[in-house]
C-alpha cells in the first residue's frame, strides 16, 4: 500500500513538472518506474501511454473550444503519427529493454534541447494552387481580439517527421510533443499557438493506437497504471492552474538539468547491462 501511495505522489510530481515545462509527464514517469520502482521497461511504457492519454484529453477539449487547434491539420498528420505509433509499439516487443532504455535516453536529451530552444512564431499566407490549398491545411486563430489567417508549408517533410514522432511515442511511451511541435513549427511553419495546441490534440490519439498493442500483449498492469494515471492527471491540473504565476524559464532550466542527469544514467545503465 505504501508503494502505491509513493507511486501516486511521484506521478503527481511528474504531471506537475511536465505541464509546467511542456515536456509532458511521460519523460518523468518512465525513469520513476524503471529506476525508482524497478518496473520492467515494457510495463513502464504501458503505464506511461495511459497517463499520456489522460493528460492530453482534458487540455485538448479546452484548446479546441478556444479556436486554436486546427482539427483538419491534426487529423491529417494523425495518419502519420498513428501509423508510426503502431510500428513503434510492434518494434518495442522485439527489442531488449536495455536497448529501449538507451533510445529513450537519447530522445530525452533531444527533447530537452528542443524545449530550451526559442520557439519560432510563423504566420504564412496561403499559396494558390499549392498542396496545402488542395488539402485545406490552413485556418484562422484568435490573437488579442484579432482573427489571424495562416497556412501550412512543407507538408511532405512535416508528415514524415510526424511518422517518426509517432514511432518514438509507440516505442518509448512518451507523447513526443517536442518532436510534433518541431515538425509543425520549424518544418510546416505554423503559428506557435496553433502548433502547440494541435500537437496536444494529437498526442492522446497517437497514444491510444500504441496502447492497444501493449494491452493486447498484457503489458498494461492495472495496479501500476491506476495510481500513475490519477497522479499525473492531478499533477497536470495543478500545473495548469499555477502556470501563469510560476517562473517557468528558471523551472525549465532546472528541469532540463534533472532530465539530463536521468537520461545519462539511463543510457549508462542500458549500455552497462547490454555488455554484461
């Protein structure tokens, strides 16, 4: 019973820090379960995927209502992320847990770097006759009382990046939000508010696709998943309420240092066990 309470409190912290820094709770949940509680990697990934579904769903509804999320772009790119998530989940079943740990640590370090970098804020006009016009990958969003128009760019490279983001989500049990935002910000040149909120909408759907495969393999254990899911949702809710009054820049730097230490340790651990 005491272990479940500790796990719940750890999940609350993961959800809180994840929502305040934008990295999501999954990047803390997996090190917490594997390093802190000795949970096998595949079971930790299953629990993390369920927590990702829970945390993204609530926020996604609010962003859609506010008019920031572009549902059409999200559903189009979801084809890539869902296909990637299924591939990632299937590959995960074939890989050694130590190998997954090394890949997880590498993606974790990449996520930290991307999160600390400044985010570009584009607002591209629609080009007549372009692929984006044919696929209707454009829209409007409210900004300080003004409705602004925008259009996507570089749809094919962005779609391929989404395929990779989905594969990493299915393989590692994380939302891959940083990779999705990278695709939409840097490649497709969408406005920052649109890319962030659309990414949040997509994360839950991507996680569902891979979670079904983990469930079918018996790698989603209720006694682990329940406290993790409830804890992360509670933590994310608290984080969303304190986001406006907290100094997120300093917190991001501190969090980046902690995550980097965890990632390096996980990588060392994985490499060390692989060569025994």
